[in-house]
């Protein structure tokens, strides 16, 4: 279960990106909305949804929405999730958001993230306003009936609370390092 | 016809995948029993050549044969749909094709 409830403040982070830069939330103080999305390379749920992640970021960038996408998986057990492979994936697909490496898994543990993909959406006060899945149909974008993330973004941009503040995240488990 | 459904509990796709397998089997009039096998360790994944959950074997053959360099471990499996998109579930068409191929192979002398 996530460590954040709706209304809780964002948990700070500072992580390296696949472009060689370091990223923190302070870099995005001017952005009204930030989405911290736990993701990875290998998970088929991520791969089913990542086109939509790119499309939504593209559609909402000018409205001040910033995605920060984080992979926390143990690359020693899942080599497809290594940092070099993350870099390759970001380049191949033209990621329009920072793709960050949480190698120690500290950020995933702090957030209580459990799945990939899993969205934590924060408003301009950096309070959690939506948590969960991107939409209700990982398999077919044309068959989506509940656009959870888009609806939450639209509500926040209109100064309203999302009608649906939380949905169960759907996807692969985060691959934790052995203790 | 022997049908084996291999899954790992850590991936949420196995229930919808099993339902999809049962639906396609019914549509094709295939009445074979499904042997459901839970893969719980990496050693088992290696032993079964389990590229991820779910994996469906028909007469011992993977309905979507993995590449020679496939990695066998406890993970969700990615299936490539006809339109190139990735899904955690095998498509009904993939299942149907494998069932029909197995049925035809059984008829051959």
C-alpha cells in the first residue's frame, strides 16, 4: 500500500536521469502539476501504457504538467531494467519526460510504490491529488472508458478536485533487491 | 490435447489470461482439461523454460515460442499483438491459432 494518502505532501527526491543530469522536484517549482510515475523497461503493462504516457505528457506539457518517470527495479535480477537499457529505451521511444534511476530503491520504498506503472499526481501545493492507474484498459487504448489520469489532470487544471482520487494501480510488482 | 497454463502469482495477468484461454477453447470446441501450474521459484522458471506469466503450452509447445536468448524468471510476460502493441495477455487469435494447429497436428497420420 502507498505511504501517501490523498492530500499528503510530496516526498522529495533527487535522482539521476538517463540524459546524465540529476533531477529533483525543486527544478519544477514553476510547474503547477507534477506526476511521479513509477515505471520500468521490462513490464508489459508499462509497455502497453507507455505510448499513452508520452502522448499525455505531450498534450499537457504546455498546461504546466510535468511527468517524472522513475525505474526502481533490481537490474541484477532483471537486466532489461539496467540504467544503460533505460537510456536505450528513452532514446528509442523518444521519452518527453525525465527517466530517472532509483538504484537504491529508496524513493520507491518512501512512496510505498508497489506496481509499474503507478502514478502519484501532485498539485501546485505539492499535495497528492490522484494515485493509481493511468486508465482502465491496459490492453486497448481505443477501449478505455475511464481516463483516470487525464480526468485528474483536467480537474486540477480547472481548480477542482479529481472526481476519482484513487484507483488500484495495475501492473507488474516492483522488483525489490533481496534484503 | 494437453494444455498447460503456467503462471506466477506476482503478475496480475493470470486470471484474465486463464479466462481468455477458457473462452477460446469453448469457442473452438476444445474440451481438454487445463493443467494449471504455479511457478514459484527461479529454479522452476528455468526448469519449465518459463519466460514469464502467463505461459500456455499446448502439447508441450509454447503458443508463442520465446527467442533462443529468452530469460527465464519470475516476471510478467510481454506478448506482441498483431498490431505491434505489447500486452500482458496472449491475444485470442494467438491462442486460437495454437489450438487449431495442435488439432490439425493430431489429425495428421
